[in-house]
């Protein structure tokens, strides 16, 4: 994981000179002229702009939405229940270190998500992975232990929410337990989606078939609904705005990166390739023209009457 940049802190201190206002006696040397230079800013009257807290700084560095919740590194209480106004936590990013350094192999460097208010249609959210921390199964009449949870992981695939796994009786360290499975599931989905899309391209190149769109991608659905158009530029900013990735939408509904060579069928595959860690691309890429996230455009598609 790329380290956060240092945040310098400047301590502004200053002193002010004062002069006496008594008259100067005759034939006495004049006192030094008063110091009329402007006084330095008093931090109490001109406070410095507030520094972003650690979680906000990390979200900006990783290119994650401002409303995301960071699970690893632990910067606050770990959610042990689904909130009353939510259905599940959508995984936005996960990074489990590889075997390049034996001392850190397998460590969870990043795990973040955001709460979904309701259960979205699986066909539009293909590839989305969610986590549901639930009360543990226990005997009736026994008080609920809010330091223990059962965790359910679901993946939107093939038009339904498929169970990936269920863990029982986990404590506040559950993100460390789930992260390897979550990362593996996201990796497998991206590989499968890209492979299927390439097969669709090969099929479309056969005589009599249409070469215009890769079948089964939500980006193609957005183009069909005129929510996206061929050639539109998408942008993703990371590292607190220091890194700016761009991609363009091809006529077949795929994303062409700025290098002009790499093409991906899903926004998540493109974001993962660029960052080196698993990212939910729908919450990363924005349309350059108006700043709208792909996730917002996908939500518009959900409200169409012909859905």
C-alpha cells in the first residue's frame, strides 16, 4: 500500500512591540520610531484551515468516496450490526499484501466499504460484493452480545445475490478474517467477467454477428439507455488528487485506458489494474463532463420505467 504523504504543521508565533505615549522632554534625544510593521497573524483570531482527519486523508489518498467507512487500518469502531436504515455494506476496496515481502505477506493493508440503504437488483450490480454483520444465533432469552457478530458475504452474479460464505461468532477483528476471502472473490469475478467479454468479442467477429457491443455488460446497458455515449471520457483521481487516471468509452461498451492499449469490460477491472488493489470501479470512475459517478448513472438506469 502506498504510504500517506507527511502532513506538515506550521506553528505560527509572533511578538508585538509597544511604545510609551509620554511626551519627549526638550533637548532629549528622540525615542526610536514606533514599529509600524503589520503584526503577524494571531492564530486565535485567524485560525488555520482545519486539517483533514486521518480517515478523510486516507480516503482521498486511495481515491475512495467521502462517505466510505475504513475497516482496515482500524480508525474507529468496527461495525458489528447492519444499521437500521441499511441493507448491507458494499465493499469498495480491499488489499491483501502478496508474497513479494515474506515479512508482510498476507497482511491486510486496506479494507473499506459503504452502506447500501436497500437491496439493489443483482443484474444491474453484477460483480458487487456486500457484507452483512448480523446478530449471532443464540438461545432465546440470552442477552445480545454486541461484541460478537455473524458475517454474511454475498456477490451479485448471474442476476442474483449469491452467498460466498458465512462466518459465525466473530469479534471486532472480523475485517481481518474476511479480507482474504473478499479479495479472492473480487479477483475471480474480474477474471471471469473479462474472459466472458473477450469470448463475446470473438463471437461478434463471426460473419453476420454485430461487432458493436460486448454482450452482458452494464456499461452497454447505460449506452443503450443514452446515459453514456461513445467516446466519453471518465476520470478517477487518487493520491489526494496527485494521480489522475482517464479512460474513454468505446463503441462496444468497454473502457480504453489512457495508454491506448489496455481495454477492460468492467470499471472495477480497470480500477484494479491501475491501482494494484481490488477497487469497486463504479464508485471510483466519474464522467469528466459533469463529475457524476458511474454508480449514479447506474442508479438512474434502475429507475427507468422499462426496467
